[in-house]
C-alpha cells in the first residue's frame, strides 16, 4: 500500500482489497478526525503512483 498527500487535508491510500483488486481511498482530515470521503477501484493514474512512476 502507498499513501500520498493530495493536499493539507486529504490523503490517498492505494492498495489491494481482500480479493486482490486495487483500490483508491481518499481520507479527509487524516491527522485529526479521519474519514473516508472517496473509495473505488483504482484508476490508471493512481496505479502509476503505486508503481513508483509518478507522484500525485
């Protein structure tokens, strides 16, 4: 799993679900009151980050 800061208040996690499918999950306020505000199968742009080719 990889974690990247999208901005000061949002963090994206990219990693596998239990079935092996890659997911992208965005957390709001990760330092204080973290909550998931977005979750879906990982899009190609986020898979590139997981592979280390780019960063958000």
